[in-house]
């Protein structure tokens, strides 16, 4: 790792981009979330100015507004690659061009020192514009296999940071020298809760183990639909935290030791602190947060009908390492859910022992140091 200058000689301007799913947004916050990192400390001192490039109406806009109000949000026009026929496929290239022109203009006017891209269809025009302007670009791929945005931006990046060790071999050979295994930048604030406070917050039985259930932004509803019928039986033995997703509340009446939320923000640290097991989708952000919290997982990956198969690959990798087990969505039933939960709860010690080898919280510091080094070289 290159060493950093002790103090930047001027204010640094960092441009961040990513969108389409929450997983393309949350890792950005890890850069400024911790006071123990150089990037976070300089941001708090006002020595780093952050611009976020996202779409006009995507979820990234509301996430940034709620969690980083001091970041300057810059909306750009975006397109989307559809693997099916749609008249919008003929129109979207023009939106991509408009997004590129807007990104080029703003990046030039703010004199950006470095760009950090987390992927999604909104990120490519920003990366291309930065490259033309001579601004160093760092991209990050969360999933095991490179997504289309990663493939489109890798040729224009100084560095490509990856979360899975298998990812490098899946990148084009001529660009592999740019690829560096980092892990996933995680918000330090997710891991500051303690079990005693969490038990009080959720008003849980202190003698029971706790099951956490959530689906992710794109796959919550099928998980909710399959899980709800199993709640009466599971609640006889376990505390349950069920995060159903915004606007996806489901009626569950007369059940003790069950707490339902549409969304948890700061309280997620308490959920992680108290949970013994989690059922969730296999998006990279979620599963690496759980791994860092040393919470065993039952993963229900999105299928090929709903995605490009990235969650299936993520889940298989975690299962091979002993960090999780996988169950297919089509196999979810009351009996199968109860059986797999009971089995996992009875073998928690073995599962936690395997998770001791999982990545921790140093990826955010390393990513911030890389961005600072490239930004300072610009100065």
C-alpha cells in the first residue's frame, strides 16, 4: 500500500457514484462513517468534499439524502440494458449520452480529484467522463462475478477492487493487473451495538435465541410471503426480527416475541448485536455485513429469472467456506423453513467457528487510503 501524505495541502474533491440497488450505495458510506480512518477524519475536518452522482429518481437519491446530507447530490440521466425487447432500448442510449455530458461538465467544474464507482447502470457515464478528464478512477465489484457495469468501466479504471478472491480470474486477462482483493467496505456504525441494549430495545425474552429475517430491496416480498406462515411455529422457540421492506408490511397478529419493521437504519446495529441466525437474500452487502458480525446465515438467493445469477454465486461461495447454507426459493415451505432454522440453531457454535475466518472491517480503511493516495497525486 502506498503511504499517504500526513495532511492534504488543499481540500480534496471526491466523486462517488453507484445506483440501481442499495448494494451499490451503502458501501460508499463506509468511507466517512468511521473516525478511525484517514478518509473519515479528513471528511469531518472539512478537508474532503464529496459529490455523489446518481440517477434522478433512483433509490440512491433518497438513501444519500437521509444518510449523508452534507454530500452534494448530482443527478444525471441514465439508461439501462434490458435483455428483452423494449422500445426504451432505442431511447436509452441518448439518456446515457446526456448523463455522460452532465457528468463531464460537473466533474470538470468541481475539479474532482478522484472517482469511486460502486457500479450500477448510472456509474458508467461518470467513469467514462472522468477518464477523459484525466481523473483517476477506482471501481469496486461486490459480487463474485463481474457485473456489466464493471466490465464496461474496468478498462478506464486505475484500480478495480473486488470482494471475492475468485473475481480476479473472471476479469479480462489484459486488465487483471488492475484487480486487487479488498473485501467490502462496511459501515463501522453497524457493529457498535451490544446484546444487552438490543434485548431491551426489542423487548425480547433474554433466554431465547434470536432469528433475523430480511429480503433485500429487490427480493423482500417473496421471502416475506414464504416466511410469514412459519412465524407462529418459530415464535414458540425464538425471538424474531422481521424486516419486510418499505411499503411491504404484512399482517401478523397475536404472536409473541415477533417484531416487524419496514426498515431499520441506525437500529440495524442492535439487530446485528442480538441476532444468532439470519435468513436473507444473498446480496453481497448484506452477507458480508452478517459475516463481519459473525452471524450464521441461511441464504435464499435470487434466481436466474430475477437476476443474472450473481446471488447464486455469492451463496455458493459462502456455503463452500462454511459461512452459510443455501435454500432455494422454490423449496421454501413452513416445514422446510422450520427444519432448516432448527438445524442451524442447534449448530451455532460450529457455524460461528467457521465465520471466524471471514473478513472484518478493514476494507473501508484500505479503500479510503487508496482514494486519498490517488487524489493527493492529482494535487
